[in-house]
């Protein structure tokens, strides 16, 4: 998995969460999660930290691989 978006999607799916469910847990919109996954939209460090915590993955892995 060579992009943030691909790693995010894989970790989210492994956890059994939809984009909407993840978004709700991290305080973001579903469209924000979709944008990160599909277009590798820049996300704030705080949002990525929240995502990593909810998904139970390492923040550095999520960002850099």
C-alpha cells in the first residue's frame, strides 16, 4: 500500500467501519474521509491522529507507510 489513502481504506475496512462510521467517530464528515482515501487530500495532523487511534494503527505507518 503506497499511499495514505490506500492505507486508510485498508485499515478502515479491516476494522469493519464504513466511511460514515469512521467519520462520526473522529468528528469529520464522510466526504472528508472519502477525499483522503480517493484523492489523498491533505488532512490535519489532529484528524490523522484521531483516525489512527480509532483504527488502532500507528500514526507514522498511516502517514508514511
